[in-house]
């Protein structure tokens, strides 16, 4: 029977689910005519090919080097007299009649629309007959425009296939997702759009792992700009999850979710994930939900959450998941109303009688509690309760008679009354050597499977605030979960993940340690979560020392020690009939590698063991998932190892080893650049390796790309690259064999100046002022160099050696400025001020104070 499905209410003057965007307008009669004309042109091309084939106007065509001949013949290229095709069409009137019959309706529609006062038909002998000339010109205009469009389109495609090359590893026609569709075939355009979609999603995941959320927002914007992306509900849903998962930005998440729901057909409505996500956002009163305008009242938000779930439950009466969410919404609302009533009672404790509003709130809480209990009972009822009758008819006498007849016919055998005893060999051991999994790992009750899926879905949405209530308070008040389920490992891991989503790292760490003490520490996932908590806690504190990340490294090491994580002990035990499946977590190896890199960095990259472990884990991460960050950091490790070796170009084994490490680093950075072409840090390292290897043109070309993305370049990358470029632009710093080959005065001086200024825009440091001053001196801009040397001396008050270096170089520049003594005075004043700052304030005389 038809169900009474109520429409969703308006919230804050707006529809809870906005209407879908307006569809593209149908083509006009003029566009239909031109499209039909283009189709007719295609038909005419086919008829021309048929004529050429009939008259033998065929010739082979060269398609490759060395006169390679293709399998397809070229028709009508040579030997076709003028007007030959026209005469052939006249000899085949059926072709012309068919084409004119197909084109005539489009012309008639266009004339009725564009020339409404045109004569109906025939000649009338008056001034209206002159309008036929105008109609003819109008029709010919559109026909010629359609013909010219096709001629230009296929000419561009021919030129593209002839001159445009395809990059390595990219399908033909898939060079760039932003290509003009005129240059590629539809199948190629679709392939390149899929490749671009996959690339953007991979980069969004990578930037989210790195914590650079502003880049993720930009990448989602690019995803939605792809053809069909703005109407893709899955992309909008992922965007909403990102806002909740990374920063708990509930208004932005709600806006993206409403877009996702608007693209669903009206008769179908949102899916369970979208409906549940919307309800959780509306019921999460701890965070706002309005991007603009006044915030909604709690009662309005509850009505919206209830309505969207009840609407879905009405359309899908056989599903139990929405009933569990309806229970959660009503139980949460009852808990909130009851808490407000309790506060009101405490405020009016000294009054002689209770306020009517308090009694109304308590009555509302009781009603919500009753409805929550009803939905929980319905969710736990038999699956057939919503289908057919509530009970099935039973005829025991008829069933017994049927059974006896089937036994007489031998259709089945009567099972024995008692089961046979279990053989001794099948009996469990009295004293087993190893504990059973059930004794170590506490499993939840099977009846709570769907309830636990609801909690997992809330964590999937990025809404952790309801998890603790459902596992603890709701289980005690309503019996939402069985006591055994509450104590299970799955529930405790859900509580840990909820604390992590709330960025409460200390609470999550305490819960993991309690889990290890009271249950078991044989949980690889728990060790991974513990390491992630320590890692994120140290990152949030802003400490970049290996000691702060030592607890994270220990926890990650325990997780990697579990049997099966790339462990060599698995080898040789079982015959391998299928290719090995890549098992592991690439993010885990990225975290471990970054900590080992910190250890090596603190030792000045002299700790070879830490460097080798960092490279090993970067490679293991790349085996599981290709990421630009892993390639970049692996290249940095190779470059740092090369920097430890002697720079002399003396042809020794040491030089060859250094050159090999630099080439490896260059290859790693190239791979990173292929995966992420928009990150200037990767290109900065590409420039560094190219400069070290003497690839001047490659370095300068890549450097132009770095400067194009200067807004995303950080201080450390800009400062280090400026120092490298300065060293290879000053022959006084050249090692043996480098002068004239790798190092040349002024070669990269202007680029070093630009990068030093970018570094100063990010951070006003004395080191950057010193590099800028030295680069200006190499460039010959001595006056500006002296000023920068003065700034460097003032800011290098904690480094006496670098101050002396800046003073010496500054005096040399000042001596070269003939007739400009004021620069020498400026430098000496900066030196006096730096010396006074180094000595500190003068001691206070106690007698003078007295």
C-alpha cells in the first residue's frame, strides 16, 4: 500500500535539501539546424568515399618513418575532377533525397522561429516573395557556419596528432586534464579526465597526511571543476567528510553535504550515509551549523535530524540502520533536555514551587526517552516485522503428516536422537600450548553488529561527540550495547578513535595504555594508533626534535614487529601460487622514516644507520603507495649523504660515489615532480641537484617554475636553495676542479637574490640577510650589499663567527665604493651596536643606587 511520506521541513528559511541545479537548456532551433548540418556533412564525406572507391580513386598512405605504409587506403586524394562529386550525386538521386529529407525538418523549425512572418509556401506575386531571398541567406549562413566549424575542428585534430608528443607513462591524448576538447577525441578526453580525477584524489590524500589542509581545499575545488564533478554527489560527500575530519568545520561540512544530497533524484532521496550524516550534524549542538545568517535553535535542529531519518525510514522500511540512528537522535535530545531541566531545578532549588517550564522540559524528556526506546525495540525486532503479517499460520498436525509421508518415501533420513560422541582425537587439549584467540581478544555480541556499525559510521563522518554517549550512557540507560560488547576491543578502539578525532591526544594515549593493561597488547592497530597519537601530539606542540618523537617511534616499531608486516619469517613456509599482495600502511612508514630523518639531521647527517633506516622506510612506503612526499624525502636523504663526501672533482672513487648519489637524488626528485607538479619544494630540490651536477639550463628552467609558485615556497627551502646558488656563483668558494665547470662568478647570482628575498618575506633572519648581501656583492650591487651586511650583523647577535664574517665581507664592499664613506660609517656603527649587544648591559653600581 502507498506510504504517507512527509516532505522534509525548511530550516532557517531554507530547504533542508536544496533543489538540484538547473539543467542545461535544450538546444535552440538554430543549434539543432547546425548540428543536423554537421551530421549531413559527415554523411556526405561517407558518400564521397564510396564514390572514390567505386571509381578506383585509391592510393596507399605513408604513416611512419622509412616509408611505412598503413593498412588503410587514402580515398579521393588525387585524380578527382572538378564537380565530379556533384555529378555523381545527380546520378544517384536517392542519396540527395535522403539527405534533404533529413535536413528539411530542422530548416522548417528554424524558419518558423526566426522568421515568424515568412510566407507559408509558393509565390504570391507580391512583396512577400522577396523574403525568400532573406530566408535563403539565413539558411546558408548557418549551413556554412556548421561546415566551417567541422573543417576547423578536424584540422586542429590532425595538427595535434601530427605535432603533439605524448609524455612518457601517459596515455595518448591525456597530457593535461585542461585540454581543449577540440584537440582530442571523446574517448581520449574521457580517459584524461579519469586520470586527472585519480591524480587529484591522490594528492588530496597526501596533503591531508602532511597536514596542509589549505592545499586539500584547493584540490577539492579542482575536482569539482572537472566536467561532471560539480554534479558528483560522491565528491561532495567526501568534501563534507574532510571538513569534519580535519578541523571539525561543521558549517562547511553541512554546506557540502547539502550539495551532495541535492543531486539525488527526488523520488529516491538521499542514501543512508547522507541522511545519517545530516542527522548527526544537526544533532551535534556543540558546533554551529549555519555558514551565514542566525544560528538555528536546538529544537529546529532536532526536528531536521528527526525528519530526514524518518523520511529515509519510510522509503526503506526493511532497513534497521535508520532505526538505530533515530534512537541515537532521540536519546541524545532527551539527554540534552533532561540536562537543561536539571540545571533549571538546581537554579530554583530555594523556590517554594517548581516552575512550569521545568515540568514541561521533564515531560518532553520523558516523551523523547519513550520514543527512543520504541525505535531501539523496532531496530532489534525480527527483520520480517515490516513485511507481511506479524505472525505466520501454523498447522502442526498437517506438518507431522507431511513429515511421516516423506520419511516413508525415503526423501530424507531421520536424524539420530542423540549426537554421536566426539572422537578423542578431536577433543581440545586439556592444557593447550597457546591461548585461544577468544581468551585474549574480547569480541562483541553478535546482536550488536548493526549498532556497532552505526558507531563506526559516525567515526567515518568525523563526528566523535556521540560515540562516548552511545557506548557508555546509552548502554546503561537503554541497553543499547550489551555489557560484553562495551568491554570488547572494538568498542574501546572506537573510544580511542573518537578522542583522536577530537584532537585529545593525552586522553587517547591513556585509553590505549589502559587497554594494554586490562585486555591485551596483541593489537597491531592499537600500537599504530598509539604511535600516531604521540606523533600528532609532538607535531602540534611545534617541537622538531627526535626526543619528542621517541615515544611515537617506539610505538610504530612495536606495530611493525607484528608477524606478517613484510616479515621475512613468512618466506619458504608456504608455496606461493599467486603474486604477493602488498600489505601494510604507507603512512606508517612515512612517519617512521621522518623520525629517523630527524635523528640523522640532529647528527649533521653523520649517523649513517639512521639515514639508511630512513631511506629503507621511504622505499617501503613507495612500494605500498606512490607519493611525492616519499620520493622527495628519499631524494633529500641521498643528497645529504652526497654532501658528506668531498666535493673535489679529482676522478677518485669518492668523486664517483658522490656523483652517483646526486644522480640518484635527481631521479628521486624527478619522480616526485611527476607525481606533484605544483609543489615548489620538489622543484627547489631539483634545482639543487641540477646545479650540483652542472646542468645549468635544466636548473634555470626549473627555477623559473619555482618562482612561479613562490607563494607556496617556505622559508627553509628558499633559504637553502639561495645558499646553494650563491656557492656556485662565487669562484672563491669553488673546490678542486669546480672552477669554470660547475662554479662560475655570477652564474646564479640574480636567482640567489630573488630566493633570499623570498626567504626574508617568510622570516626576517640574519642568515637570510647575509646570503642576500653576499649575492648582491657577487652581482656587483655593492651599496645594497653593504646595507644588507649591516642588517645581518644586527640580527646575528647570537653567532659571533657569522657576525665577523659579515663584517669582513661588508668592509671589503665598503672599500670598493670609492667616494662613498657613509657606507663604511654605517657598517662600523652596526659593528659597535653588535659588540655592545654581545657584551650585554653594564653592571649596576650598588653605591650609585644608594
